[in-house]
C-alpha cells in the first residue's frame, strides 16, 4: 500500500473516531440537559400537586380525624381532572405502598416507590410501550396520614430529539468524512510528492542513470532529505566513475603488460630458435645471444618494477625522522662509478618524516629516468631545499623533454613517451607509477615541469621536522 493511502486511512480513522466520540458526547450532553430540565419541572409540578392535595385535605369535615381512602380518591380525581390537558398521570399510595388511586394508563412499576422514604423526592426515566416518562415520587402529609404521590410526565419528545440528533450527526459525520477524505487525499498526495520524486530517482539510478537528480519541491524535512539524497547520488556517481576508471586502468594495465611481455618474448623465442635450428657464424651467434640477453634483462627489470609496484600499493609507510643528507650521500655513492653521466648533487640541511628505503627508491627511479632521457655525458641536477610546506626534492635533466599532452599520462603503468628509446635502455614504463604510489603513502605527489628539447624537472615535497 502506498504511503499516501496509509496517511489517508490513518487520518480518516482518527477523524472518524474523533467525530464519533465528540458527536456521541455532544448529543448525549444535550439530551441529559433536556432530561434533567424536564425532571426538574416534573418535580416542581409534583410539589404543586402535593400542596394542592394537602390544601384540599384541609377542607375535609372535622368529624374525620384520619383522612379516609375514599376521600383520597376523590381529591385525586379532582386533581387529575384539573390537569388533564397537561397529559400528566398520577398515582396515590398509602403508607404501606398500596395503591389508593391511579390514573388510567399509569404503569404499576413500584421500584422507585420502594426506594423512597418519608420526606424524600426522587425521579427516574421510564419507558412504557413506545413512550418515555419522567416518573417522580414525593410524600404528602394530610390528617395524620403519610401518602406517596407519584406522577408520570411524558418526555417522549426529548428522546425523539436525541434519536434525531444522532441521525443528523451521523449524516453530517459521513459528509464531513467524505469531504475530509477528498481534502486529505490532495494533502497526502502533496506531502508525499518528494517521496515519489525520490522513488523515481532511485529507480532511474538503479537502471544505470547515475546523473539523474530528484527535484526539490519543499523546504521541510522531506526537502532536506531530497537535498541529502542528491548529495549522496553525486557521491555515488563519483564513486562509480572512480570504479569504472579503475576497471579501465586495470584493463589497460593488463593489455599493456601482455604487450610488453610479448615483444621481448618474441625476440627471445625467435633468436633462440635461430640458434637452435641453424649453424650460424660466430658473429651472428654473438649478435643473437646479445639480443636474448638484452630482452631478458628488460623482462627482469620489468618484473622487478612490477613486483615493487604491487607491494607498494599494499604497503603502509612507517614514517620516521630522517636527515636529508642520508638520501643525497647515498645517491652520490650509487652513481659515482658512472663516468659518462654528470650528476650534480647539492642540498640544504634538514630532517624529514619518511620511510628511508621507499624514498631512496623514488630518487633512484627519478635519476635513472633522467639518465635515460639524457644523452651520454648529459648533466643531471639533484637538489634539496626547504620550502613552504616542507622540504623539496628535485631531479632535473636537460634531455629530450616531455610534451605537455603526455605529462598527465606518464604516471600510468607501462606508459612510455618514446617506446623505442625506453626499450633500448631496458625501460618498462613502471618507474614513475611506482614513484607516485610511494609518494601517495607519504601524502605527497610528483610535480612535473617539462618541455620538448629543454629537459624535465621532477620534484616532490616531504613533511619537514623542526629542529
């Protein structure tokens, strides 16, 4: 069942219960008020009849010390005749409750009389056939006798009015509930419009339309829910795009890896088959063996770099305080034997938070890439200096450079700007991807400045430790 119909039914039942209770209370309140008013008038009339009876009893001849039953009947007949137009019925009973006189049609019910004592007045509503009466009881004292005077006052009209009130109220209730249901249907439809918008949005997003957004139609909590939903949908869309990009990167990685394996393996298999199947001259044998050795070394370098990249992505860096001199002195020792390469290393003293081995891997890869990008004897500068936000390491060469459109791509695995040049120097296109992963563990990143023919500058900043 839709939420709007649930809201409509709940409101309908609450309204019906409220109107039913209030109507019952109102009609009964009016009825009780009218009945008590009629009862008061009946008691007053009973008192008047009692006074008239006592007055009439005083005119009885003095020879009777006690009021005779026959006299009682005569006085009662006169009283009834005088009030016949009012439709009132009366009954007189003696001290023992025996009836001395009763109007025609007076019900013989004596329950109220049995509950009434001398000097008391009481009343009750009774039904006789299709009519309702106010039954009153009072006492009369006349000539040494205590008599009971009972009257019946017709109040059928009051009960009829109550029945009429219930009928009218039921009709009014039905009309009000019908009108209220129509109005509540419109209100519930308006109130649940944001929910329908959100439902439509979730269905379209479930169908793959992640860019769809629900329209905000109110400024209340549901409107805020719509805003929050759209914000969540935006985050979800970004996550989906990231996942799709990661999937695409993995597919590209696998394709590139397969391609990079295929090229050296083809050469190795081809030259190995040549050596195996033919008797070659010594020069050709050496050439073939050299091709096999070169491609094998490239495969070895690629597998080692790939292993380092995979391990680094699963690694959590354990940062310690390291003096920068340890990195630069190590680089000088590593490349001291390379006579054909001019490595110029200079630094400003300082301490950084880093994992020693990982940062050495970054510097080694950057310098190695600079060597591959430079001509033999080319100059490479490695510098370190304090800067705003930390300590900057920079590796700069004056080699072939990198076009601007290629600079955003070179951090991807297996990407090489000049594939033939890189392969000739056992490059695999994994060095910069590995550097980027290591720097990510250090909350840093590679900054690249380059231009074709003018060389390249690779730098990164680490958090400096105050001395």
